[in-house]
C-alpha cells in the first residue's frame, strides 16, 4: 500500500504486528548486551530522546531510551523498562510490552535488543537532568512513508557505507537508532493493514 493509503497504527494493530514477533538474537560474543525501549504511542508515533550534549559517549545524539543490561536485570525487557524509567521518568505501569526486533550490533561494541511496547495513557516524562536534553516523538506518518528514511553515504573504516537518516524538524536521527527505526518501519509496512 502507498503511504497515503496506510492508516495510523492503533493499539490493536501494533499488538497484531509486533507482539511475540520472531526476532533474531545475536550470539553474546564480546559485545556488551544492551536493551532499548521502542515506546509506541498508538495513533501518534515512537518516542525518542536526545542525549545531553556534555556526555562522554554519544553526546547530543538521538537515542531510544535504554542502556546496558545489568546483572540484576532479569531480561532485556526488564532492562529496557528500568532504563526508560531512569532516563525519562516513564511510568512502568503505562508500558505494555509486545516483543522484540532483531538484535543490532553497534560499531562501539554493544549488542542492542530493541523491545517494542505500547504506551497507555498520555505519557508524562521527567528527563534525567544531565543525561537527557529532550524527549520527542517521531510520528507514524514519517515512519510509514515510502519516501523515508533518507539515505546518505560516508567513508567509514576505509570503506563506503550507506546509512539512513530519519527527518525531524528539530533533530537528526541517525546511527543505531535510525537502523532500529528502519526495522520497525519495515515490520509495520509489511502488512496490508498499515
């Protein structure tokens, strides 16, 4: 279906497409395990953060809420919910976990497990001071557009690489976050009901 024929995903649609979706897990290896919460607001879009500009790693970059899986976390899902609460004050009772997207290896030594979830009720955020500069939404219209993401080319580690950039009026969405959003968009676009 073309973009203008797709309907905005509601909670039932998101559950049907993403709940218990088969996902590819990568072998542990030496990469540090991490998890991110792909927090979807039905009828609206996916919530993202912009990391604080002074941080030593990934400063000012757009990210999904999440981080390293701690030894006390029982699962990637538990880590994603914990991190979302710590980073942006997201109330765990508002989160309905759906499933996972394929693990994503980063060039910085992480193996990210994206956890999809529906947010219930109007989300209220309390960004962690010094860690998160902004919380914002990428709308479903952009995510489901056949014309998105935009593609760029760069030289990296001696080779040429194409990478996605998602348009937003106030933020540049690239890197691991852009790739995870691309996987989400493909999952949502694959169905004729979107």
